[in-house]
C-alpha cells in the first residue's frame, strides 16, 4: 500500500497533468488512473476540482457535472469551477443559476469568482434583468470593490446593450486596470458606438494606463471600420513606441486597417513582416488588393498563397478572388477558379455561389449562371438578390421577376430585392407585375423604405402611369433626390415640359442639390421639345455647380443643337469631346438630312465612315444622305454592302396579358398560339372588308 507521502506526490503529478490536458480521450484515461489510485487521492477535493475543470476545457460539461455529483466533499471552489464551465456555454448558461441555488442550500456563500462567472452567464444569455439582479447581490455581499467583479459587471451591461449602466460602473472603479479599460472600449464598439470607444482609448492614454496588445487590436479594427487612416497610423506609431511584442492578432489588425483604408503599399509591408501568416492574414491582404483596384496583384498574391501557404483557402478567400476577376474573361479566370472550388468541395457553398453568379453575369455567361442556380440546393437571400440583379442588368426582366417570385416562396423579401425587381418591371413596362409587387411591399411593410418609393415612382413613370407615380410621391413626407429624379424623368419622357420644370424648381426649393441624373432628365426634356434656350441655361448650370458632364449629357445637348439647326456648333462640340462617338455623329447626320445641309453632312459622313463602315443603322442614314445629294452610284454601292452584311435585326414588341408577357416581331412564327393568332387576324380582316362594303353601299344609296 502506498505511503501518505507517495500519495501526495502522485496527487500533485496528476493535478499538473489535469491543467495541461484538453483532449477528452486523454482526460478520461487520466480520470481512470485517479480512480485506480489509493482512496485518499480519490477523495481529495483539490484533485476533483481539477478533474472537473479539465473536463470543461475538453468541452464535456456532462463529465464535469458527473465528477461534481460524485464528490463526497465539495467546496465553494467546486461550485465555482462548475458554474464557470456552464457560464461559458451559451446554450447551458442558465444551469449556472440553478447551481447558485444549490450552493445557497448547502450553506456556501458566493464569492468574487462566483459572481464573475454568473455575470458571464448573464452576458451569454444577454439577460439584462438577470444581470441587474446579480448587481444587487454583489452590493449585498460587498463585492462591488472587487476589480474582477467590477470588470465583469461592466462587460455584462455592455453585452446587454446598456451602455449607460456600464459607464456608471466604470466611473466607480477607483483603480482602472487595462482589463477595465478594454472592457469599456470593446463594449462601445460592439454596440456600434465606435467613436465613443475611441474617446475612451484617448482617456486611457491620458490616464497613463498601459494599453495591451488587445487594446491596440480593438482600436485598429475600429479605424478599419471607420476608414480613419490618420488615427490608424498614430495608433501604429504608439504600438512601436510602447515596445510591446506584436503578436499575430495585432499584426492582422494592422494589416486589415491599412487594407481597408486603401494604403495597400503599407499593408504589403506589414504582411511581409508576418513570419507565419494565417488565413486571416492572407484574406486581409487579398481583400485589400482587390477592393483597392490592384486586381492583378490580388490574383498573383492568390497564386503565391496557393503555392507557399500551409493553410487552405476558405469560402471567404474564394469570394474575394472571384470578385477580383469578375470583370476579366471568365474562360481565363472565373471558370478555372470555379473548377478549383468544385475540387475542394465548396461547390454547394451558397456564399461562393453568389460571387460566381455575379462574375458570370458580368461576363454575360447566362448558361453557367442557370447551371449554378440549379446546382445550389439551399439558396439564401444574397444569392437570389444576385440572380435578380444580374437578370435586371442584362435586360432580362422576365427572368428577374421569376427569380423574385421563387425567392419570395423561400425567404422574407427585403427592400433591396423589391427595388431591383421594380426596376426590371420598369424596363419591361410590365405594369401588372409592378402593381402586384407594390402590393407585396405594402403587406411586408417595405413600402415606407425610400429606395422602394423611388423604384415604384420610376416603374409607374416608365410604364406611362403618371397618376400612380404622383400618388406614390405624395405619400412621402420628405422625398429624397432619387424619388424626384424618377418623377422628373417620367414627365420629361412623356413630354410634360411644364411639370418637369416645376419639379426641378421644387428640388431646388427644398434645398436638395440636383445631380447628374437630374440634369440628364432635364436636358433630355429640352431635347425632345426643342427648348434650346432653357437647354443652354441648364448646360451652364451644370458647370457652375461643379458637376461632371458625361457622354449622355453631351449626347442630349448635341441632339438639342442639331434639332435647333445649329449644326456647325454641334459638330464643333463633338470634335471637342469625343471624335469617335458614333451615336452623336449619327444624330447630327440625321439632322443634316432633315435640314438638307449638305456641307456639314458631307464632313459628318466622312467622320462616320472612318469610325465604322459595317453598321447597318449607320449605312441606312449614309444611304439617305447620298440620295439627298443625288449620288446614286454611292447609293447603289451602299445598298449592295447592306445586302452583303445582312438584314437589320427586327424590332421587338410585347404585350402583357394575364401575368404573362408575350414578345413578338414582324413575321414571327415561333409563338405557340400562332395558328389561333392567324385565324383571329383573318377574322379581323374579314370584318374590315365587311365594314368597307357597308360604307360603299351607304354611299351608293
């Protein structure tokens, strides 16, 4: 039988082992060794408390509780160990409070560690009422002066969103250590009070407290969110001056700050100083390079990452690199990346799929997008929104609406999806679909969102229902510029000149600043109605307000000058801004034909033929100009060229009936009900012939 001294030595050795084990299998093996040891060792409360903590570190609360239940001698330390274990588990934190009741029944008095763990349990549950009750108990048992308890109390109020109470607790701490400062700073940052968190950091510096690596990491992450490059640089300088060793989380925070602030040069320097970059490091530098326009560097860095790193890319890595390559040819970049994603088993990941969808739409590869849609079993809101946005951007409004209806069956619709699909309805002039989506937005309570208001006005205005557009506008107390621009565009498009100028005046009167979209609508209105003087005033006003005139603005103004007969001025303007703009030259040539101005027209034709010789629409205009000049040989040559190139694409028309949109063109034989349509057409022709015969008979009488 072992001597008492041997038993104590063995117990000491086993306790040391307990503190280092975090594997459940090894924990159970050690526990078995304890059970087979001498009885004095098995009954030691100190050893059992360590066994209990060991199991909690291994993630087995069940084994911890079994050890606790089998203890013949429990102490307050035993209770604290088990309460601490449960307080760290969000799903089981409530059991910590059951143990508090049991503790009181057994005659123990809670101490500082007890309250610290229970406050952590309240934070896990985010139960402010429970936490406030604990605060009362802490005061009752006179533990309010305990720094650890004060810090835990402060953290509890912060986690529960009660920042005022957390500040009151903080002000009562006489000796504020780094933990207390960190707690108040992180509490404000967690609750989106980032600026206030930075103010506390400044107070911490002024109070001559020493920030820790964690403090600096928090502050740098705040600078990253706010894109405060200057404050981030000053914080970096303080890190260097402090002499603190820069651990990996701190280096990652520095890297993330510089990347998000657009300083990729410094970010790369920080990255180069990291001996063993983890996945967070790689993702930060890839994201920084990609979002700041260094797409080539981002791709090269990803290739380097694949070759040298011991860590594997995750879904976020692939999302970054796909976004970086979305504007590049998919056959060279996107598809090989997609193949790698499938190879690594991420093919059903909806987060990556959303970025792939966006990339394929940018490359107009609709077939690959549709394959992705059918291959993803569970689609989230982001995926559906990317599908709707992609179809809307490529002009396929029908598919955009279809995806919206599928999305509505699986998920709660948000205001962004409503806005996008309403834009698709506007482009399709699909009033019935738009009205149904309007009703859906009212049912979901999204009709109060400003973005939805703007899209509704745009949809009704484009489909010609100006009364409904005005009705939506009248519901808004303070419309934003998008709403005004939408109604303004509708008035201009439908020739309501006076109302358009009234709206423009209203925008200015309300203190809003007209933007490029506003002026484009006004210039378009002037162009349609030939208002040259008002157009000139608007043109000058754009320059005075510091707005950049885009190609569409110039196209409108050139069209206005051309229609007003100021052909030489229009020609000079095109020469100044964009000599290769085919659309503007065609607009000018049409005006030359209408006004029979051969001199300017001849120069314009020469310019057009230099830019493009194989455009059918252009060739038709040039042929008309040659006919005006009587150059019949050139007319014959142009017509021969047009025959060689091929026929012009037929214009499409559509009609919306019973929730379905029917697209057709002249001579179309593809519609499934073409025979019924032809029979109806014959019937209409017969009715017309009968009407003509009746009219002739009446005249003869």
